[in-house]
């Protein structure tokens, strides 16, 4: 572990170990990621262990008990590698080390060991498309045209090749080519000019990148989020995106993982329409997870329009992930709320509804955290998380959203949503004991979202807090893995504000015993109470048990099943065969978590 | 686009059964109370409707359970009833909201049976679906989705929709709404539920089986959702979360495509704006002559007459409003084509061989009036006393969504050939049709 803290951090109370039984150890359950809840950690902003004003890996280790108590299954770490930090760490200058701000490789090993001991897995961002221009590979490559790394990057004598390839950062880059006077050639870069693309035509590059993966996997990392994955190869006359060669390389990586590191995963970041992104699942032989970008803005649209169609339309266009694969879903993350995957009309609507202040706009999206986006409406926030946790996909939470943290619109670019985690009402929100001026970003201090009002310590003491609600929801999701693996079927309902669906066990899951009773989810997207009549004839003879309280509801018959939904309310039911329910058992069905664990 | 199969059932009932079938139909009609001479609206008020005159009866399925398809004249209407026959003691799987008692006793060479309204029984309907289409379905997943004066619609497995026509055209023959729908489908208009099988005897349509859109919700309900949000939040409708304008714009585009499809399917006639204005004036004169005194109305009608504009006349929907359309995961659909192109109001029609051709703007006017109507119904529901002053919000909502609907309609490529070339004339003509609709509708209300 790196430099010891100046002050000993007070230990946080830990819930009973039985409250959140760990997932099986890595390697035991190859489908763990389909049932898991992911938690995205911005290490720099999570907890500062050595009091230098910047969050670090030992700080994350110190907060693992909290994350275990919360009930997350897997951490996703943003880039922690050495980097000039000209692109938030996505410009890596050394693939086999840890940025000194965050600690050391040994610190990461400690994190992995301690996380696994708590049943928590850890994956990390890995940028394989490009490096920083300060990476030794590029420094060597640009020296001349004959050095050993000369063709590790994509060089050309002019800047005219591949005109069909779009410029991704069109607001700051004019071309995908940049001239290097030292070598006297142009190099290819799909993102910033300081991020030269690696040349995957060179087998040495592909081998080197796989060796980089082995390095971290040997340390115990449970997988990678592959950043900017569509751009690995170039071909004349194409856009240079999603090429067959790229898929072939991912399949090769997957074979390495399956053969040498079973149970480890690949998560693809490919911002596109589901039907295109689904290619990265391959035939179950490429990525385990792919982010589902278009669902997120449509969740926000649906609750403002008070109708289900924005959600059901995109789900209807979403191919089912092959067995052994899964969509990854989210409400917010470390970037802006991207609106690339909506129509111009929908984007205008979302800007009007969620970014009334021009400062809220960032690039092609909205730079706000979840709670301020929803004007801190507790019921609405709960509804959106209920949808995230029950719709198909593995949900990814963003640090701080479990306590409804706010943002700082006056910080540049995407720093507005990367302010320090608010642990306590004390100095610097309990994030760091460094001088305030030394902090990487100022913590929130406003009266509504500031750390004095919104912090982990206060919410842990209050059983009715949002944090406790979230913990309870994660426990329910864990108890019903069908949320992760079950089939999804939308139910007809004449009321357009009601989104109802059933998650039921797939045929193959019924065979291996991991299948379970179907779960019925009913969600009211309206601020008003709404009636719903659901046609549940197929499940006639079952009794619905509400999942949070295990309250038995009237049995399902052949007639429409009437339900009254509270404003922004949701109900989750397990549909239990009546023959399996005995009156004497009803009284034994208690809550999901024992009261003493609250 | 698809071509539905056709099934014609021709088995005759023995003459000896005529009386008992007539009795069953009489019992059914008395129970439903939907086909009185006064055109009852199907509110369920039972009552005698006069003598039943059996027109035809066919065996759709022999044995027990068995099915008969019966057409009878009742109170000036021709109605169609599907009778289900069950051996005494057999289990009955009644659908929700259905009358569960038998219509009576029936006997034929296969023995004694209890007779039921088959559209109220899941198992009968599964058998009927099988007989008509060859499709199998789960009785537990049959449900009634609509019961109107004209028809009963049921869904099967959330996969198929079966509309059984009950009120038939006088003297039999094709169902006019079905003709419109199938013609639109043939020309590739894809905002309708795709047809699977057309059920008919001789030339009389008895039903239609279509693909079912599981996530559909009615246009009226969706508009109310938007209005509730606006009335609760106040402010400008464009700033309300439940803003309906995007939906209205897409609905306008879908409406234009429907008209282009009808034009392609049935062709067009030359329309005369002046003649239509005369018809509007005459119609309003009969319903609410005070409206014509208004200076603005008089000027509008005068301008239209003076415009000398030409406008195409096409087959139209005839009664196009928010209740006839539904929002689905694939966008807006037209889900109800009754009254089959026969306009509910008189103006704008060019009749040829008994078929009404009229300005497509008459349908547009119907929908615009529907926006007005739903906004005001929502006000009345929320604030019957008028103390909250929601009328201004209703008006703003209406204005915004009328504009959006018209923008979607008029910006659809090709629609310019069907409406007058001058936008001002388009607006005024639509307003004239809407004036007629409003006056006639209000005059018809008690």
C-alpha cells in the first residue's frame, strides 16, 4: 500500500455479513455478469486515503466495506494508468503501471484481493484503440521509419487516405490525420491528435495488447471495459468502424479469456443502435456485455411524457443478447448524458426538459447528475432505478447516485459530474483531509446538494433514506436473479402511462434449476395515480407476492387483473403457483432483509 | 402489405332448426339491446327490438362444442351472431365482462345443446379462430379488446386480433370499412394492423383476423395524458413534460400517408371548393344558423368561394378522430375504419355510384376538432366549476397541437397534389369543414 495517511480514517460500521452473501468466487459462475449490479468508480473522486487531495486505490480499499454493505457486485474502474491526463486518463502512457496519483500496482492487487474477499469483482477500463503520444511505443515509433516500433502506429505520407472515416471529435479536430515533423509523416488518430491509433495490422501490436490484458488478469482483474472498440482497423472505402477485422480481434481476445481466465469478461463501449452494437456479442464469442446507449435517454423521455412508448419502442428494436451475453444499462455515468442516439426532435425535447440552463449542455448531451436532472424528486428517482433494475440488462450505477449527489455546472467539461464523493458532513465532505485548495475539484457545498445535506454517513443512519432504499432494491435484485437472466415480455395495457412486463425463466435455465417463478413488474410513468388492468390469463392460478414486503396479493384468474398505481409508483411481484403456497407459510415470508441489518 | 386468405362457410341449417335459431337470436338481441331502430349506442340497455327475421345460418364447426354463424334482420338492421353450442354439463370458459348465461336450448341431429354467445367464451373463440384461419391459440390468452355497436374485437395470445362484425351493411355485401382497410394494405400503407384472414359468406364480410399490436393505446387516452400533465404544471404547453406536439406531428404525417394511400387505391375526382362551401353553409344553417352571422365566418366562406381553388376529392376515412387511431411501438395506427368512408357529416363529398369522394381536408378537420374536443373534455373533468381557469391552457394546447398536426400533414411529400395549392385556402377550407362538424355535432347532442 502506498504512503500512509496522515490521519487514521475512522472505520465505517459494517452490516452483518449475511445481509449480502457474496457471489461465488471468480471462475465458478461464468454467467455472474448477467446477474450482477455494476458500480462505476471514479477513483480520483471516491476517497483520498493519503490526504493529497486526490482519490486513490487505498481509498477505494478503505470503502469496500461500504460497497459490500450497499450490495454491488462488481466495480468498474475508470482508467488508472499513467497518463498525461489530457483526456481523463483515456490517453494511456504506460499499460503496465498505475498512475502515481492513485497508488501502485501493488495497491491494485490489494484492492482486488480485498474486493474478492467481499464477493465483489472488479473490471477496469482499457483503451486498446490508441495510446497517448507520450507512450514509449509512440515515442519510439515517431523517431524514424525504420525503428522496431516503426509500424506500431498507422502512418502515411499524406493525409488523404480513408476520407470516408468521420472525425469523431468534430468540434476540436479537423482531420483524423496529424503531421509529425520528426518522422515526416502523418499518423492516424480517430480521437484527439495526442491519441495516435495503434496499428492492429501488425501482429506484434495485437500480441502486445493481449499480453497487457494478461498482465492485469494475472493480477486478478475480472475483466475490461474496452473503450472505443469499433475503430481498431481501417479499410479503404469504409468508415473504418465495426470492420470484420475488429470483430476477429475481439474473438481472439475472447478465446484467450475463455481458455486462460474463465469467468473474466469483456464489456464493449460502442455507442450505437442496438441492432449494430449487438454485433459485438458475436455468436456469444465476442464481448460478454455491450452498453445499451439509446435506452437511457428514452427512460428520461418516458417519465416526462408520462407514456411508455419511448421505452417500448427502443426495446422492440433491441435484439436479444445471445446466451452467455448481456446488455449493460445505466442512467448516468462519468460522461455527459449523451443524446447522440436520439432524433433531432427528441434531442430538442430532452434539452428543453432537462437542460433549461445553457450551462447544462455538454457536447451532444447534458452534463448533469441524476438527482438534479430529476429535480431531486425521490419518487421519480426511485421509479427510474426500479426500471433500471428490472428491465433487461445488467445495471451500472454511477458513484454518488446512491445518495442522490448533485453536480457543479460551473466546472468545465464533464467535471460537473465528477466532484468528490460525499461521505460525511465534515470538512471536504469526508473525501479528503487535505487542504481545501489542494482538492482535485471542490466538493459540493450548496444547501441542497452540498455535503452537509447529502452524505453517506447521514443516510446510513436514516433507515428511510434513499441510500437504504437503494440497498434494499439491490438486495431484492440479488434475491431474484431472473431480473438478470430472464426473458422479457411487455404486457398490453390500455393505459399508456403504465409499463408492465414479465421476466420469466428461459427454457434452458429451467433445466439447470436456476430458473425461478416469473416476476411481474408494473411501473407508473405518470405523476398521477393511474389504474391498470392487466391480462394475466397465462399466469392464472398464481398468487402475486410483492417483492419488497412479500405481501400476498389476490390470486390471478382469467379475468383482467386490476391494479391501482401510486404516482410514479412501481410494483414488483413474484408470481407463485397457488399450489405451492400454503396459508401457514404466508406468515413465515418475511422481508428481504432482516430488520436488524438496517 | 399482405393478401388475406378468405374463408366462406356455406353449410345450411336444416329448415327444422329455423325457429329455434330465431328464438336464440331474439334472446341475444334482447340481452344486448344494441340494435334498436333508434340506433341505440350499445349502452347495454336491454329491450325488445321487434321481430327477428332469419336471413342465413351456417355451421362453422360441427359437433360439440359447435359453432353457428347466423345473420338476421332485427329492427331494420342486419346483424350477425356467432352461436356456440355446448353439450349440457361441459365446462364454459367465459371472458371477462361477458354475460355468462345461455341464450337457450338448441337441438339438431347431434343432440341437445346449450347455446351461448360465442364471443363471450374463450374456447368457442379459439375454435372459431381455428375454423377461420387454421391458427391455434391458448384459451387462457383470449380477451375482448373492444365491444361496439358494430363489432366485437378479441385478441389471441397477444398475437392475433379477430374482429367479428355484428352490424352488417343493409342487404349484406362487403363491409365498407374493411374495403378501405384492405385497399390501404394493398397499396402498402403500413399504419394498419396487417390482415391475416377475411371471413365472409358469399359477399358478406363477417370478420377479419389481423396481426395484433400488443402495446397499443388509444389516441384519445394519450392526448388526455398530455393534458393532465399540462393542467397540473401550468405554463406554456411546449414547456410541459407531456407535450403532445411530437405525437401530433407524427399523427399528421400518418394521416397524409393514409390519404395518399386512398388516392392510390381508389383514385381521385375533381372537387369544387365553392360547392363544398355551399354545402357547409347549408349544413350549418340547419344546425346552428347563428354561426353564419359571425363576420369572421362569413368572410372565410366568402374568401373560399372567391378563391376559385381546385381540390382533389378522394375516398376518405369519413369519421376520423382520436378515437379511431392508436399509438403503438411502431408509431400511429388507424385502428377503426367505421363508417367505411361514409362521412359522418355532409360537406365536401362528391358522390359517384353511391361512393363518397370528398376533400381529404374533411378528415383533417375531423381530427382538428377532436383536439379541441379532448382538450375541453379534460378541462370539464378536472375543473367542472371553471374556477381554475384551465380554458386558456386548453386553448394553448389545442393551438400548439393543431399546428403540429397540420405541419406533419402538409409537409408530407405528395400531399400537395390533394389539397389546394394556397396554404391560406387550405386553412380556411379545413376550418369550414370543422365549423360544420362542430355545429352538427353540437346540434346532435341532447
